[in-house]
C-alpha cells in the first residue's frame, strides 16, 4: 500500500501554539518564531513531520509537506519531481469540467502535481479514479495564496475555511493549511499511451 507523501500520519499532531491578535498584522503566535510564517508572511501550523510513524490518515493532508510539494512542483505521492513535458506539468484533478468553460483554466489548485509512474499506479489501483478524475497538463502555474482557517478581527476564534490570495490583506487573518497554485495553459490529456 502506497501512502502519499502529503498524507498525515497519526503521530503528527499540531504542537500547541497560542493564537493572538496583532494590532496591525492580523493573527500571530504568542511565542512566534521565524519558521511559523512562509515567505509571504502567512502563519502556518506547527506540525511535526514523522511520516511512517503510526497510521496513515488518508484524506488528511500534512500542511508542511503539501506546501513543500506544491512550492517545488513535487509529486504528491512520492515527492519526486512531477512529470513535465512540452505541454506542461502533470496534474490529476477531480473532474469538474462542467463547472466552467475551459476548466480547469485559472483554477486555484490545492492538490500538488504527480509524476507519471504514480499517476499510473493510482489509476491502476483504483479504476474508479478513471471516472472521477482527469489528467491535465499545466503549462504555467503560480503559487497564488493559501487555503486555511480564517479568523475575524476582534473575535479570536476561527470562523470559516477560506482560500485567499497573497495580495488580499485578509490573508493575514488566515492560518494556512495548504498552499494554492493557480493553473494556466491547461490541457486535459489522456496519459494512457504514455503509461505503455
Ligand atoms: Zn510520484
């Protein structure tokens, strides 16, 4: 059984950190250190990384491994480089082609890309994936924001899950859970011939 790189394990729990309100900058940790924010100044959970220890919790994404894979365009399953051809980087996305014409153009993706062998393995391991998912080549993508939990000024409690871009001032009120990439130059492709 393959456990994806971005999957959380049962021994990985966020370390306690007291969230406080900063008069100008949104939320902060009471005892904040350098590593608590990303390069865009957004707060992240303090999450130990202990893959392989305990049980995998499928469906729960490890925020810091997701961030690393997304930033560096690593395969979300094996953490090797994602597959790339002249048509772009390979993504496996849940099929929402009905959502808008040209989908997934300009989509805010939270799932990191994949490499060709891992895409093939997941399709073979779970034929249902063929139905619900499509493979897409993405020519260009930019790290554009975060998905996470949003706090409201004045009421120091998380209120909702939200996706915000880095240029939105409200991003300072979000504790990030996943890094977002906006996808451009997308082509839905059939990778079956590449898999051999
Ligand atoms: Zn892979």
